[in-house]
């Protein structure tokens, strides 16, 4: 076990420490996951944009930039895929 892990465990029994690390990983996955509420808000905001604003977004968001934005907002992945396929109506449901 790494020294860092040993220091984190402190006086906790190994099983309790493993459960705590599992809970932390689960919380991280939940935080990093996609939210339908956030996706709906983003979609609503996009629907309020003018065609020229949408064109500016399209020009500014390169594949590299899209990858970074998806890390920040995983909800964008579904929106980007829907826009590329021409079907955003299903995201609004």
C-alpha cells in the first residue's frame, strides 16, 4: 500500500477504509455523471439563441474544444450528438 493511502487510513480498520474509499468513488462518479435537469436547462438556453449566435457557437466549438467542454458538462455530449444527427426534439422531452 502506498504511504499516502496508509496515512489516509490512519487508525481506521482496513475494511472501513475500503468502504470509505468506495463511497468516495461512488460520489465522484455521481458528480461527474450527466444530469437530465442540467441538459434540459442547456437545451432551453440553446433554443433561446438566435441563428447567428448558434452559428458562432458552431464555429467556435472545434472537436478539441468540444472534448474539454464535455468533461466540464457531460450533458453536452448528448446535445452535440443530437445536433450532429439533426434531431434535438427528443432531448426536449
